[in-house]
């Protein structure tokens, strides 16, 4: 049997991105969210526009779903599906890294923790499932800001609250940090949310490469970022490998 057609997967990912957005998106925003070249995204959008699946606003040049496809607004990946497919990989990541693992998705301008694996030791820990974490001060949140244009558009300057003296509380500083995430393909934060703690996160993708969540490890700075406050390369690899494995299970293909 022939394999999936990549261009169709990418077109479907664009439609899902527009369906779950709160407004119109430009070519650059769509390309960044899906990790596509701008020319590739533009070509797919023009094709979708030609068949009436998307519409372009003449004034802004941004795109939105065509009237016949507005029912796709509820077609994003179900959180329970993400969690069920990620459980085994999250358990394995906790065992390999020796740190706590969290999986998060965007919700109302925050990160919703949908799965949490305790650090594999005998220390007292609190279950975080259902907790809402800040986008700007966590590695999970930075991943979602980097790859989801709608999530980024929801974050306002007055949402950038202080948690520690290292929290990024200006739009300029956060923008630089998020750009770095897109460059590397993973995010880290060191004592930005809680003193003494650091985390590393990577994106989880679904069909067509659409980012549907993120997975992270979190622990003491001296373990997660042991040299010059930089993320341990071995731990980064563990997190990225887990994210890729979950993404493959979700049908992301090459991503």
C-alpha cells in the first residue's frame, strides 16, 4: 500500500491550525507554527483558497477557514488521546532521566498539565495533573509559544508576571527566548518559575506536523543544568526522543 501524501497531511494541519485559532493567521505565522518553509506554506494556502477551503482577507492578507469548513473548529486532537498515547513514553522518560515528567497542552492562555509522572525516588511529590502553568515561565509554555501562533497571540504583556528574579517579564526578552526555541527545536528554563528548579521540553506533533502539546522533565538545577546553568545534552536528547516517539504514535510521520 502507498504511504501517506505529505502535501495532504500539511494541508490538513493548516486547516486544523486555522480551525482552532481565535482569528486570522498570516503565511509567516502558519509556516512558523508548522515548521514549514514560507514558500511551501504559501503554495498550500493558495491551493486551499482555490478550492474554497480557506479565505484571504484583502486588507491584512491573512487567512481564515472558508465558510464550508467552519465545522472543523472542534477537530483538534482530544486531550485524552494525547495522554493515552504518551503514558508509556512518559514513564520511560522519567526512568531514564531520573526526573519528573509532565505533558502539557494550551488552555485559555496557560499550559494545562494533562499527565504527570513522579520523579522515580522516595521524595514527597504532589500530582500536577489539571494544574495550569504560565506560558512565559516554563519550558512547556515556551514550546507552545514557539510553535502555536494562536497561543502566542493570546499572551498579553500584562500576563508576564514575576515568579522569580529570573522570570522573563518583557515581550522583547520572551520573543528572543521563543526564537531560540524554534532554532534549537527544544526549550529550557532555569529558575524562571521556581527557585532551584529547571526544566527541558520538546514539542509533540500530530498529523501533518501540527504541534498538539509538549513534554518536559523538571528537577533541581544542579541535575538538569549541571554546567554553567546549561541544559544537560543527554537529558535534552532523552526529552526529544520521547517527544518524537509520541509524535510518531500520533501520526506525525517525519516530524
